[in-house]
C-alpha cells in the first residue's frame, strides 16, 4: 500500500480515496472517448447497441460482486496480489498458446455479448480487492475472449466510466461528500491528467504489439508485480 505509506493514511481512508481517484480516471476515459460514447448512446448501429448492453450488464455485475468485497477488503491486499499473479499466469499461457495461431485477437468491442459482460463485470468487481488492478484484470479477460489489444483496452476504459462514477456516488452517499480540500482536488486532477496520458500511450502500444506479445507483456507485469512488493 504505497499510498498509505506516502500520505500517512489509514487503510480505510486510503481505500476510500482510491475510489474517488478512480472517478478521475473515469472522467479521463469519458473525455478521451467522448465521440464514441455519444455514438454508443445514440446506438445507431447494432455494434453500438451491443456495446451499450455490454457496459450496462458489466456495470451491474461489478456492483453485485464489488460491493461486498469492498465492505470486507480492509485487510485483503494479499488476496489481490495472489489474484493478480493468477491473472498474469493465465495471460502468459494465452499468449504463448496463441503465438502459433493464425487468427487471434480479431474481435472488436462492438461484438461483445452477455457472456463477456458477466465475465468482465466479475473481473471489475474483484478489483475492489486492494492490490488487484482494475484495468489489468478487465483487459486480460477481454484479451482471453479474443479481442484485439487496442479493442480490449478501449472496452476496459469504457467500463471504467459508469463503474467509477457509480462507486464514487455510492461512497459519497454512505460516508458523506468529501471535503474539497486543495490536496483532494490536486489528487483528483492528477488522476484525470495521468489517465488521459496513459490511455493514449497504452492504446498506441497495443496497436504496435501483436496480440500474443501483448498478452505475454501484460501477463509478465501482472505475474511479477506481487513479487516486487516483497523487496
């Protein structure tokens, strides 16, 4: 928990702050994909409608899975690290197996169905466990389901928009609206701008790296990050 040691926060405070910081990331995704979001809401095409249904289902599933985990997750960082390592191992296997395949990672976000909505929603809900990366596990699930690298990341970032806003509003309702102190505003702004920069950088990387290579790269990062925390 680097945030706790740097800011001197209690575990409960750090977990609550992370929820609000995710809202900054969600806002960054909304701004970055604003044109696509407008098109999806208008759902003029079948792909737009499927993506909208995917986001609704995944968001509802996230709340169903994530809320009880959040309420019980104060001391569960070790479980998050273990799940992150397990996700990394699954991605490594997927990447190595798919390296020899001819056609992999060709699906787009517009082809997502109910099964992907449930799976991605469960993955996003599990990210309520401290130490488990939301974007990491959701994009991993979508990669394994056959989406191309940039499409998996795009869908993952789109999932963050309704989920992060709903989580922040729910927390504000339960704990009360946080005081808009300069440090809080600065943290939220930092989350927003870093989100804008990271979204663009990750999408560019995903377009340049082959599907199996992206699986191996993300899998290695997920697999070894829990080990690095031991040193």
